[in-house]
């Protein structure tokens, strides 16, 4: 049997209202040349029955895997990857969907550049979006990469800086070879912000890449987003996710220049601001707790506060560091 050119991997947990939209967005391309794997993470809302009905439709290349207990999205993605057989892997969340032509656009890039990792944009759409509309009302296009587009690149510094300058690490915003995902860092089980942890590290293995500046995925903005129900664990997982990334890339032979390293420092500073915002929502933003996390941040970056301020000034980010300092030294 011919190896599928793509494995579309879709974890499912309590997404029953959105499954039909997800399926319909790629169904026209399900001709046996792609593999579609669903992983039901012990859903409790009717998703299991919906997936059973979808599986009974004999869609070419489709398989449904049922987990015995809920393990979380990292467990689901890791198990999907372990069962995938396609040359390339594209993760997709079950409440999101692909725009028309997404698979054909991706295929065109990979036919021309078969060794490339492909990065692309997405659109944030309302929870109750009508997927038959190409440009939904209130949709917002998100640019995921801050670098050259529509051409093949081998520049790892440009890859690193382009990712960290835009701060978008969703696993579904890129397609990598399956062997690359397998050689990289698994999604961390039992932790939030798993995409940031895994993608920021696994991308160190990318040898060539192609940024396609088109929105291929519609990301549904839902009230159940993890940032809308903050907790101490979410705060600490957010702060921990990028920790050690510079060392990870260095250990794989990547020599990062000052501009790339600054993109990482700037990302971590902004990440800290977002963490303080979560602290406030969770009611854990005591001065002592912020001070502990601030000290950990500077230790992680292995840089003095004065040096951090100086670099922000050098790269024209004075307003950003001023704003960050207000959060880093906030009383409450």
C-alpha cells in the first residue's frame, strides 16, 4: 500500500458540536492519498458517538482511535503521532477547520520543496462561525512568521528569529516531516502550553523551510480557552515552556546570533507579562510570588536586567521593556 503523503492528526475531547465542520473542511480531499487519524480522548459529551458515525462512513484513509481514559491533548497528540504513517504530519484541533484549498496549496509547496518544513498563517474566527463563508465576519488574520515568504530558506537564525518575533507556536500552524516530529521533543504530558514547549525545540531540527503567507487554518475562538480559567499551574507551565530553548538549539549545533537571541529574550519578557496577567486573574499576583518568578526568569535567561534593558534599547523596543518592567515589579 502506498505511503500517504500526509497524516492529518486530530485529537478530540468534547468537541461534538464542531466535528462535522472539521470533517467537511477536508472531506473533498480524502481520496486515499492522505491519512486522517482521530484520537478520542475519552470524551463525555457525545463526541465518541459522533466519531463512531464518522468512522462508519468509510472515508478513505480515515481511522478513529479511542483512548480508555482522558490523558490530555499532549497524550492524544503523542499517540496520534505514534500511529501515523504519512510522510508529513499536520496536527489539527477538532474544533478548528481548514480553509478551502488548504491541502492543495500545501501539496503544491511540498511537491516543489519535498524536504521543507512549511509554516503558514491562520485566521481567528468566532465560535459560531459559518464555515461556508470564505471571509467570516469578525475574523482576524494572524501572521505567524517574521521573515521572508514564498521562498525556500536554510537560514536557522532567520527561522529562530522569525518564530520568536511573532510568538506563534501552534503545532497546527506548520507541517513537518513525520521523521522530524519523531526525532524532536514529544508534547509534554500533564502540562499546559504544550505547543510552545514542543515546537520551539523540535524546530531546531529543521534544515530547510518555506513560509507560505496564507491562512490555511480557521482557529475557532472559544469561551473554554485555557487562559480564561487561569490557575497557578497554568502560570508556571507558561513560564516554564520556553525555558532552556537557547541551550537546546546550541546542543544541536545551531549558533545563534545576537539578533536571534534578542528575539528569544524579548519573547520571554512578553511571556512574563502574559503570565502576570494570568496571575491577576487567578488572584495569585502577590509581590513575593512575582519576585520569585522574576528572579527565575533572569536566571533562565542568564542575563542581567541592565543588559536586558540595553538590548531592548538597541533594537528599538524601549516601550516594550518599559511596559514589561511595570509588570515585573508590580505591587499587585
